[in-house]
C-alpha cells in the first residue's frame, strides 16, 4: 500500500467516523422531540438508496419518468441558454440518470465540462459517477458533503469566464419545509455568479389518491424504504427496534401541501439505542415522522425562485401537468 493510499484510507475512515457521530447526535436529538421524528436524509444508506431507485420504477411513482421525459425533450433548449457553459453542479444526483439524459439528449456538444456531484450518500455518488464516467469530454468530481458545502467546493474549482448550471432535480426541493427551501435557494444563488443558472425540478399538487399511491405503493417498496431507517439505527447505533412492529404510514396534508411519511408503533415498546446514548418508550399508535414531501403549484415555484434572487424563468410541464421543470438565471 502506498503512502497516498494510506492517507486516502485514513481520510475515508475519519469521514465515516464523523458521519457516524453526526448520525448519533441527530438520532438522539430528533427522537426526543415531540412529535418524534428523524431527518429524511438518513433514509439514504446503501440499502435505502437501492430501495429508492426501485421506487422510481414503480407505476404509481411518476416523478422520475415525467422529469426524464422533460429533460430529454428540452435538453437542447436548456443548454443553448448557456453558450459558455463550463461547469455543472448537481445537488443530490441519485443514480446519475437525469444528468446523463440531459447531456446525451443535447448532443452534439463540443465543449468540455466539469461535473460536480454533491450528495451525503457515498453510495449515490458512486452510482452517479459510474453512470457519467463514460460520457465524452466530461470530468466528474464527487463531493460527499452537504449541498451548501458542496456548492462552495465546486465554486472554488470553477474556471474563470465559464458559466455554471446548478441542477436540483427529482423534486428534492420538496424535502424542505418552505423556510428551509427558501434558505437553500438563497444559498444556491449566493454560490452562483450573475448569469449562471439553476434548473429546478418540482412535483406538482395532484389528486390525493394519486399522491397516496405514490407514497404507499401496493408492493410495499416505499414501506420497506421507510422501515429501513430503523434497520440502519439498529445496525449503526446498536438499536433494538423491532422492525416488524412498525407500520408505514403516508398521509396527504392538504393544508400544508405535503405528503408526510411516518412509522407507527403497533404496540407499546421500550427502545434502547446505545450508540446514540438514549432509551425511549413509544406508546401504541405513536408515530415517528420520517419525511415530508412538499408539492407545488407552478406560480408558487416562480415566486419562490424570484424571492431567492433568480430571474428570466422558463417552465416546462409534462403531458399530465404533474411535474414542472423550471430554468432560471442568477440575477
């Protein structure tokens, strides 16, 4: 083993230790709140990421198909708005399929591109990097960190004179509550220069029965995705959750315009999590709130982006008006 390999291995172990400590701290904090909750970002360990990719193929979950169709149809128009494009930064790239679709559909493309992928999930970064590595004249740089930190790292490596396109797709914006979404968009704007652009994908409000099926599918894949968060706590923090004693629950909250995912305890139980330094008692029927997925109306998307300092919007919608792709420039 070379000295460089040893240093890289030490750096990876240090990063993993820091991530474990942050996970333990968040589990300790959020499970002792009222109502009990867990941050949705922890759903995406390697198994969770694989389950989410399976969800994207379910007939009841149309977000991915709608967005891919829009990216393929409008790729040329999107990239033509940025003739001096040199850098793309994708926040939460997933499998890399969306960005690959955008770049392949916009062929021929002559200029070289630096592509920065930002995700807290190392598994997602590996998958997305592999999906993009074969593209011609594309250099892929991964950032296993938060969106804000990854944007800062990418900005520091961007060549002068070129324009940057930030991508926030998959309706990941819906995982943030309204104040959080507004703050994130302002941070994205601050990381960009005037004339740079943002491409935002957002799921739209639709009938409640469609939303409920999308988040509580008949095959139970979303339920497994949700319960896997408890599996992760058991594995990484030595918890003793009885996984089979929790029901997956998805609820459309029309007043807040969001789908909420919960894990509901089937019976009273005491749970010990030594790695987080806590023990909790869950009453029968008590819920742990694991995710919120906000849905938007087109005008609300434009208002949100304008408030963050973006202008010159262009919006595209899928055939069923279920999903919106919005391109804006940093004003």
